[in-house]
C-alpha cells in the first residue's frame, strides 16, 4: 500500500513538473529584437491577386474572384516606423469575376484606403504582416452584406507576396441586411471570414524591408 501510494505521489509530481515545463515553454514568446522597421523601394505598389476567395467559415461557402487587385504606394520610403504602422497605402482597389456556386455572380464594392503593415520581425525573409482598414460590401442572393476588419498574413520579400493566414483572417461579417434572403443563405453578423489565395507585387522596384 505504501509503495503504491509512493508511486502515485511520484507520478503526480512528474505530471506537475511536466505541466509547469510545458506552460513555461508555451508562455514564453520568441524574442523580438526590434520594435521598428523601414520600408523602401517602389514607391509604386501593384498587388495582383491569385486564387482570391472569401469563405464564410460557419456555413462553408466561398465567393471566388477571377481578379482582385490592390494598388498604391510605399508610405514615406526610407523612414523607420514602429510595428504595426503601415508600410503601404492601397487606395486603388478592384475585383471582378466574383461568384459562388449556389449564389451566382457577386459584385463587390471595395472601400479605400486599405493599408499593408508589418507586425513583427522577419524570419528567413518572411515578415508577419496585416492588411488593415479592409471593408468589402456586396449583395449576395438579395442579402446586402458588409465584411470589415483586418487580414492577417505574411509578406515574403523575395517573392513580393502577401499570403493570408489559413482559417479566420481577422475579417468578419459586420452587416447582413435583407431579411428573408439573409436567412436563406444563412449569413449572419459576426461570421468569421477566411481569405484564400495570395497577392503578388508586380511593380518595380520591389518593396524592400529592413530593421530598424
């Protein structure tokens, strides 16, 4: 009985030590050397979308776009700024050929100005990044929908590519007006939105990023 109790006590201590070690490892964020970064290059920026699609995650429905572009310029090239102050302003926005298998064609209104910001230090030339001030409106199957928020992702300097994160992007449905049509397609305020595909900057010179 004493041996069994001792084994149980030892096992409990090992579990506790493991739990504490795991907590310390997961609770300690990776070191970040800088608080600022400097964008340069451009100054023109032309982000051309490939395979762009917006997915309402709870209902699993995607609106895919044949083209989706964002154009503008580097903001104050060569000037250092704190994370996540924007590096690029994108006032010229356009999408076309957007549709859903069930809902048919969808025309989006893209409200400027979107901005692209770096949010932390790079790893291997890939920077954590974010599109901010995003606002997309459209009428889907008679339901007027508005999607707002941010799109979290990464910017790979070598490829000149912004890629949204998988899953919830930071966008969500902020309005769904239309009564019965909105009920029919099951879109609701608060639905998180995933963004598929990526955007590539085709303007030259390319965007350059450095610390600090």
